[in-house]
C-alpha cells in the first residue's frame, strides 16, 4: 500500500484535568476540533527552505502565529518527521474548529491532527500511542509539557497519561451510556496565567488523599459506579484555586449535580466546566444538566454554550 | 436469628502501601493472621468494671500491652460497641498468628478480627465497610491513622481506601490467577520510626506523577495488564526512603523481577517485601520468585521466610 500524497485529518477537542486527574486524565469530546490538510511536496529543497510549511490558518480570528515552528500543528508535524528520520517536505493547512483558551485543548487538537496526518503521509509507521511524544513536544511550546489533551485527541475516549518520560498512555474504558456535558462561558483564560497560580509544593498527606481519589475515579470508570465517580471527582488542590478565577464556577458545578449529573469539575485551566451524566437514565438528563449549568453561568453574568457528547468519542481520523 | 454468645474470628494479615498506593491500597494475604475469641458476658457491671476485657494474648512473646484500651483488638471492640450504642460487656482472647513489626499489618489484623467478632456478637448490624472506621480508630492508637491494612483484613482481597473522613472503601478486582509472594527478613522495624523518615511536603509535579501511577496501577488490576502493573508499581517518594532502612531491599525487589515477577515493592513500612506473579504461567513462577527474594536477603545478611498467596484471599471470618 503506498502512502497518500494528501490527507485531511480531524482531531477532537478534549476535557482534561478530570477531577483529581491533573495533567493525567483527558477525554475526547464530540463537536469542537481541528482539521489539518497535509500534503507531501515532491522533490528536494534548498537549505533555506522549511521542511514543514504552514500555508494558512482559518477560524482562529488571526490569533495564532502563522509560522510552522510556532504553531502546534507545525511543531508536531516536524517532530513526527524527525521520529521517522524522514526528509519529506510537508505543507499544512489548519482549520480551527474550536475556540482558543476555553480549556478544551485547542492547541492539542491542532497537534494531534497534524501528527496523525503526517503519520498517514509516511505510510503510518507509528501507533497513536507512539505519536503522543511528538504532540506533547508541540504542546510544551505553547501551554506547558503535559499530555492530557493531546492523548485523548489522538487516541479518543478516556486516556490516562501514566508517564511522559517515556510516554506511557493507558486507555481507560468508560461505562456504557456515559455522557459528558461541557459548558463554555464567553470569556477567555490564558493557560499559562491559570497554571502560574498553583502551589509549587503540597503536603504528603494531600498527595495520599489525591492519589487515592485518582485511583478511585479510574476504578469508577472501570466498574461503572457513577456514585463513586461523583465522590472521587471532587478535587481539592487545583480546582478550588481555578474556580476563583472563573466567575460562577462553583455555582455551575453545583447546578450540574443538582440537575442530576454524577459529578462536575473544571476542564483544563477553564473556563469550560464539564459534568458526567448517566445517559441510560434517558437523553433528558444531559439536556437538563446543560441548561442548569448555562443558567448558573448566566446568573454570574456570562453567556455560555454547551456540548453534549458521549464519553467514547474516536480520536484523530481521516475525514 | 439470635446472636451468638461466643465467636472465634480469624482476620488475615495484609500487604499495604502497594507501590504508589501509600496509605491507600492494601491486599489480604493467606497464612499469617490473628484470631480473636469474643464472648458476651451476661448481666450488668459495676461502674469500675471495663466494658471490654482482654483476658489474654498468646503468640506475641509478651510484647503487647495486656489492657484492652491499649490493644487494637480491645480498642476496635469498644469502638464497635459504641457505634451500635450497645451496653454489652465483652471478653476477648487474642491469638497472634503473625509476627509484630514486619509490615504485614499485625495490629490491623487484631483490630479487624475483634471488630468482626463483636459485630457478630451484636447480631451483625454493620457491613464490613461500616466497621472500617472502628478498626482505623484502633490502628490510630498504635501505628498512625490509616486504613490500608484494616480494610483488606476486614474485606479481603484488594482494597482502595479513597477516604477516611468518612471511610469510603473501594473493592478492586484482581486478575484471575494473580499471586503475591511476600518475603519477610528476620529483623524488625518500628512503623513509627519508618514513618517519621518521610518528607512532609512534595512538589506538585511529583503529585501528578504519583497519582497517575496510582490510577494506572488500579487500571492494571482491573484490566489484567500485568506489564502495566509492573511499570505502575515503581514508586518514587516513599519506597526509596524506606529501602535505605532495609538491608538488601533494592536487591530483593530486583531479584523478584529478574525471576519473573510482574513487579515488587515494600509492604507497609517494611521490612517485608512483596512481588506480584502471574499464576497462569504455572506454580513454578511464584516459587522461583520467592527463592530469588530469599536469596537476595541472605546475600544482604538476613535470613528470610516467604508466603505465596493468591491475590483474592477472604477477609475476617468466623472459624
């Protein structure tokens, strides 16, 4: 089978920092995501020509840098070429299908789409897990070195980043019918600013409680115990700090649970807030939760939009 | 059904602090354990008479205090009576079937056996999970407030202590055929001394890695991925410190893995060291691992004994 000369790849956005899964747990969500068109350019190139060229970006409102070396799609593409030892020249077009700075892994979706696209152009030498390192390299350039958005964008579903050195990515099954509601208010947070507000050190006692909750959360996803999922989702180190930076955050999370969600927390650095719902209780539950969350944001002065997604969305894929 | 007047209850020992499950993960093991005989004494008592009386202890070499208020069996028995609001008078006999200070939850086995015994004398008003709080109260008096030994001693199998306030105990399934090898050298460590050597604070970055490993370990038990289990078991905060206090510890853990174990770590505060083995590869694997671990302890100057146990041993039970 010969590799294609051009591919169009979509990668979904994702919720990350799922409760006590700071920098460790992420889940792909349906709806928002980025599309990368990648083309292999035949022939060699002169020394002053770039190996990866970013022809253009649409849908970002002009916010993102137009050079490949400063864009996560371009960096991830170059990293995959380097992994493969390939001398190929690649042109990229990036179509942003999601807003920037909402806590849904916008930069990661670009990186995941580009990494998967270049992998396809090379004849797919790498597994999705093997591409995580290249996408993390891209994330590190813009929002910190973490893999909890690029991993679900690449692999789909719920993913645990056990380690980045080297990458060790664990797929976690989700209970049948689990739905995720994501509500995004109409203001923007800079990830670096939100990250800077976190403590440098934590007491060992807090680590014990934290890791027990992370483990309980993964056990709940495995066993389908949504009551346990709700108890374990309650994070006490990062979320309280970030909630202070998001007007209405506490009320939105409380409204989600009051409306029937199993649990709710902040996605990434925010301001998006997600909630898990038991879809087996009927489609109305997720809708009611979404409306309650939007209403709580409105009461805090922010217009908001919602996504209702299954918890087992596929990752980066040719479209 | 009337409650019995006398019961004899056995509770197994347990490995705890399983890799990155410090104060959170414990597993019951076959072999060592404590037996409590509990009797309900009819009639009232005068004000100067104790509600729980410890008639005697056998098998401890005279090391344990002979008063009920200072022994974990006595404290747990009193706590269960208090939970039930019972005025009953109880006599206890304690038969220690395991050494003290080996890292296998000796004080916890006494507490679990007594808690279950008194529960039976009262007509079993409480579930095993509900008794954890009473047993933890007893543990707190002698070795610190943690539930990762009393919980498996009470419930059996592999248990995650998500929280102690209030107790939230999660049973974790284990893969079919999983075996645990426990090797105990012939010297003793005081739990309080070993605990005092730990850092008070850890970097947030370390918490992220730690909790991701705890979650990966639980995922591995759920999915039966023993390679992942081995990678996740590698703890980097507590185990390296405690390994320094146990002559030969690093060599014993390395010997276990070299002999075919999926992973190895220190049980509790040590000096016992455990290893997980895939029993589906035949009974010889666990034996070979045990011999290799004993050999490594011997090379470090310590005689050692071994236990080979399934990973799904039942908890406290009438015998």
